[in-house]
């Protein structure tokens, strides 16, 4: 069977001025992969992860965005990797705090999320459920049932 998985990787710095371009690139990939239905939640989750890198690691910190759409598992995984081994800490912010809700937002939007550190940094990821994507091999012909005499239909179309 043909490999239907999709992969994308982008190296960037965590400067907020780049986030808009990254969102447009991700949107284009999701459309190309027929996953436009998960664009909003993917972009919101990704923006939160990039904002965390900006705030906690630095705006010039290099990071890597990876996306993997597993068509057979009906899932899209988004990862952001940076050079800091410090794992993110989910917290409950005071209602008057201006920030601190990023991971709670990610958790609310996705099927699952997590973080893993190693000697060279960490990867924070989330997975969103996707609808099954039909491929040409999976499409079935559709027969239309018409309660119309074909001659009457021709007369209507000719008018």
C-alpha cells in the first residue's frame, strides 16, 4: 500500500514577527494534505508552543517545527523542539494574570500532548484528531437516484 503519511519540518527562531509566516506555511500544508478542518486548533496550539519558546528560552532561540499527519491513525502531530532541556510546567494562573494559560489551551484543543527532554534540548508536542481523508483508491462511485424521466430532464435542460 502507498505511504499516505505526510511530513514537514521547518527551522526557525522564536521571534513573534515570524509567527504569522509560520502560520501561513502550516495552513498551506494542512490544505494540501486535505486537513483544513483542523487548521484553527493546530494554529492555536502551535502559536502557544512557539510563544513558550519565545518567553522561556528566548526570541533568538533556534527551534524546529515538525508536523506529521498519520492518515491511517487519523491524527496530526505537531512538535516544537528547542535547545533548552527545561520541561514546561502546566500551572493554574491567577484569573488576573496576563499569561500562563498556554499549556491549558493546548491540552483543551488536542487529543493528547506531552514533552520530552534529552541532552540537547526538549520537544513539546500535541496531537489533534483528524477526519479520515479519502484517497482516490478509497473513493466509491456514487449512483444518483432520480425520479425524473430522462426525456423530461432533457427538455428542462434545453430551456
